[in-house]
């Protein structure tokens, strides 16, 4: 087969994927932009998407940027960033040891343990969250336990707009997505490298610090990206466990503008702004993970 | 956030702005202050325009046979039994398409090729729909039961002469509470009482919640377009964040009986429905509903109309008439929890018929309540934007 023919074959093989991305990402994304930069129907007050970029109107987008930089959306953005960072930190503290144990020490039981970690995710997300709502009630089992063990003197108000609950709920919702990629990256680390480190005089701790941790960096980055992206877009967890203005995240405001009222262009603009920020983070991730791979190689 | 991102964002915005300035445009722009649709008020009713190209159906036609009668309604907002019996009687299938907001319903009605026979709009969108040619005028000769409706709604302010709509349900907005925990239900200040901190909820809707703040503070201007007054209402609501750890929701029918909420700003139908959400061993007497006995309450109604695209318009009229029948309406009520706006439905009768407990008599709406209460009207798009802004600021929770 000629080189040219082969290129054609690869292009043909990539076609379904390309089509998929165009149909399910590019077109909807363009539709969001068309709503954000479109106009409003004078009779129905409903958004009319403007498909022709020559006629795009950026008033709504400018308003959203202004409010995000210095207005009411600023605390919302900062809060969202803080919650996601905290949730990632907890994911790391909880998820790393679990993934490490699975990859290194679980032996024959690792398949079983991995399955057990994923088992709760066989249950529908809403059902699991509703179960938590019952457990976290003022007179629920969680508070019963805390009171019984004298960890607290009065019931913790978990569900009264408590930021701690929101962060923990985010962790709970996404931690398997953190553990699984991290596990696979830890699992791939060549045991002989660690043996070499020990031969060269490293203690267990320093071997971890100088060999395992740097080698799992790309896995950590992937796990972080895979969990952070949906956390940024999550609004329902927050609605369920808090529903209070004290914990409003960006996605909650997007939901407000897109589900009701006649300012859909503001919601669509907020989607675009959020996507732009996430793309910056994504670009950083791509650059950093390539660098991490180069180090590993 | 690192300054470089801010700069990048700034550059992006300026780039976009210059592009937009560069291209001259003759397209319609953002909503202007003037609305293309008449804004009806109880004291200045609107007669909605009739269109030559959309005639009403002729008198005395016989109902269409076979096929599917298509309803466009909120979820769980009509009794499946009532619908099934009606379909059986007339030999048609009945199919219900649901929506969550009226904007969504209008989008569905405007979809090319979509046809619906009966739609359940709220009064604030009927004018838009009539001006926008989505509805057909009703032929009242098919609606003898319209006489069962409240007198005010046989000729409603939002559709003078009931050209396009018939009344469906009525409800008030008040405060649902746990009668076992609240000693006296004194008024709107229930939601400003720190004794219920963390167990207090507002309806998650800008107009309803901001109106509550105005009414609590003695203002009846719940349709104002004055930016200062709207912002003031937002400030009043913000008090609740610190004072009450206020939460937002629309599931009072569940949270009050289950005890997650002690006081919940809600619709009257929520408390009637709450009777079927009581956990085992909890008595219906724990449910209370407070509604002001003066003019400071909010009342609302829903209606039913026939879209222009109806393929079974005669049968659609017959279903509307069926729903206005006293017995059918009461059966429907027992399913939806939302009360038909019919004169035969009185608080006393509802208690005797064991529809509601004595304590929930306040959740039944009467023509008197309707007459003395305030209503949330359609306002200009520009004003609606202000209400939304005030709400977004409150929700951002600085």
C-alpha cells in the first residue's frame, strides 16, 4: 500500500470520531454561542440564536464578563474555584493512599477491591444523594454517631447551606474518577525502579518521594483534570445538599438563567466564559502532562 | 487567579468587542423597554387581538374520531384517570407532552410541524401566545360549563371576553409550616424568625420570592418596574441569608411533612399535596398553611387553551368543558392537589369531603380571596431583567 493510501485509510478510520465530535460538541457549542450573541424575539421574549457571526451582539457577554470581574458573579467564581480546589485536595488525600494500596499491596484482592470501590456507582446518582440527605439530617444517623462518640456537643447543621457538605458531596460524587486513573498510572510503575532506589540507599519513604510520586505525576494530573471538569459544571449536587445562596456556584447561576426567565443570552454567555476558563486550565494540563511524560521517559 | 488570565480574558473581550463594532447590523437588538404584547392588569383588562386567518371552529360540529388527542401540560397536572376515561368515551388515545416552564411550552408550540390540541398556559403568557398566533379563539357554544367557573374568571382581565382561554386551577402563595413546631403562625415574619433558622425555605422563583420580601415589608408593588424598589426587595431577601441560613426550593409538599422544613414559602397546592407525603406515624394535623386575611396575599390562576395547530379542535373544546364539570373537576383536584377555580369548590365542602384537614382550610382559594389578593402580572422585558438581576445578586450570596 502506498503511503498516500495509508493516510487515506487512517483518515477514514478517524471519521466516525471526527463526526461524533462535530455533531456532539462543535455544533452544540456553536449553538450556545449563537444564543449568547443572538437577539430576543420581541413577542415571545425568547432567545433567537444568531447563526451569522457578522451580526453577533456582544452586549450580554460583556455584561457577564463585567459582573464576573467586579460584580455579583465574582464571589460566585471565587467560591466555585475554592470548592473545586478543596474537593480535589480531599480527593488526593483520600484517593492517593487507596490507589497506592490497590496498585502495590492489594495483591490478589485488588480486582475485588476495585470492584468494591465502584459498586456504589451501580446505584443511580440521585438515589445515592437522597440517601445522604437522610443520613445528614439534623436528627440523622451521622449526627447520632457524632453525638454518641462525643465528637460534637450539638447536631451539625449539615444541610443548612454548609460549604463543608457541598465540598464533601463533590468529593463523594467524583472520587472514583480520581482513583481509577491514578491506580492505573501507579500500577504501570516499574517495580525494578523502586528496587534500584532501595539498592542505592533510599529508605521506603525517600523512594516514594523520589521515585513513585514523580512517576505518578501524570496520573495525578489526569485524575485531577477528569474530576475537576465535571465538578466545575456540577449544579445538582449543590442544589440537593445545600440549596442556599451561601454556597451558590457558577453552574447554579447558569441553571438559573437557562431554565427560567427571558435572559437566556446571559446564561449562554456564562457558559462561554466558564468554558474559556476551563480551556485555559485544560491547555495548562496538556502542556504540564506532556512535560511530566518527558520527565518520566 | 493569576493576572495573565485576567489579561487574556480582557484581550479576548476587547477583540470580540471590536469585531462587533466593525460589522454594521440591521438585525433586531436586545429587548427594548416597550413590549410588543399588551400588559393586562386587573384594573386595565386586555382584549387580545383576533386574527382573520385564525377563525374559531363552527357551531355544532361533531367530535373528531380516532387518532390521538395531544395535551401539552406540566407534569402531574391532570389526573390520568380523568384523561383515560375521556379518551375511552370518545374513542381516542390521549397523549400528554410535558414541560417545566411556559417558555419551554411556547418553544414546543412554535416548533415547525408540532401539533397540540390542548395547552395549559398561565395567564401571563396567553397574551404573547395570542399576539404570536399560537392560539385559536374558543367557541363558547361548546363550553356550557364555563358558567361553573368563578365569575371573575368567566371574563378574566388577562383575556377579556375569554376569547382564547378558559380557567383551570387557582392557588395562593403563602407559608406552609409544621403546626407541631410553630406555635403561632403570625404572618410573613415566620420566615424572618431565627427560631426556625436552617429549616426555612423560599420558593426558588425570582418574582415569588422578591414579592414576598415586599409584602412582608408592607409594600404591595409586586409588579413595579422601579429599579430602586426592586433592588430594595433584593436587599430585604439578603437579610435572610445570615438571619435564617435561608434555602431555596419548590418541594414544600415533601420537605414540610418530612420535617426538613419547619417554615416553607410555598403554593397552597403544595400543602394539600403534603397530606399524601406524610411519613408513617405522622399525623396530618402537623401541616399548616398561613395565608394573609388582608390584601397582602398573592393569588394566581392557570388556564387552558386550544393551540392554532390543533388537529382535533372540537374534541379539545369538549375536554375543556369536561374539566369544568364540577364532579370531574373534583376528581381531577384529588389527583393534582391544585384546586379548580369553580364556585362549587368551597373550603367547607372540601373539609366535609375530607379533601383537606380543618387546619388546611386556609389552602382553599375562594372568589373572595381572589378578589382581595395581589397578583403577579406580566411586566415589560426590561423590568423582568431587573427582577432577575436582583435575584441573581441575592442568589450569589456575597
